[in-house]
């Protein structure tokens, strides 16, 4: 079992905000206390290898649940990682993530995925590593996000583009 690993994790976050709202109605100031709550949960599990001379893989699944007062949003995310160390100082990394984003009302159900790769070189005992990376190889055009604060929650679709990254 020394060449295999298993990971399990959970994150929970509960937020409650009490906001005093002041309006003016017909020249009379009206105060109203507004209470808003959210409960977010993230569960993640994965299995992987830990070889020294062979490629290492990790496959897993993550689910995120964001429960707001008016709706619940769910993101299911299977993923895979590959790390391959070869020759003397080279490493190749690839990360694949698939997302299924939906809400409890049934009005949103989107799917998208990402593939990122990088190639690195580092001499033994060197203080510097050189890396070339490519993100968004599948040319995914948009992704979903939801957020919460004391005033409102929002749903966003963000646009992205393919990027080449160079590190030293």
C-alpha cells in the first residue's frame, strides 16, 4: 500500500447576516432588519499513486452544495491528475476537471471542462525551475459561479480564453 494514497475531505461554512435597512417612504424613515443565511458544503475524495519511477495518477470526485434562502446550487466535479517525472529533472503535469453545475429549481444545468498541462525542468540542487504551461486546452468559453453576501446572492457566467504560461 505504500504506492497508493487515498484522500477524503469536507469543508462546511454557515453564514448568517443581520442587516439594518433604512428607507425613506413618503418622507418618513423606515427601518427594517433583514436576516439572510447561507450554508455551503464541499466534499472531496480521491485515489492516487505515489511511484518514484512511474507516472502518478490521481482520480477523484468533488461535490459542492451552496444552499441559499431562495435556491440550492450544486457542482459535481470528477477530476484526474497526471504527474510524470522523467529523464533527469523533467516533469510533465496534466489536470482535467469536468463540471456539472445545476440548481434546485431546475432552471440551470450547465456542463463544462478544463484541461491544463505543463512541462518543467529543474537541475538537481538548482534553486530555479523552468516551466512552460498551457491552460484551457479544450477552449472552454464560459463557466458558472455563485456567491452570497448580506445583501444578495448572484450567479455569474465567466468567460475565459486559452492562455500560454511561461514561468522561471
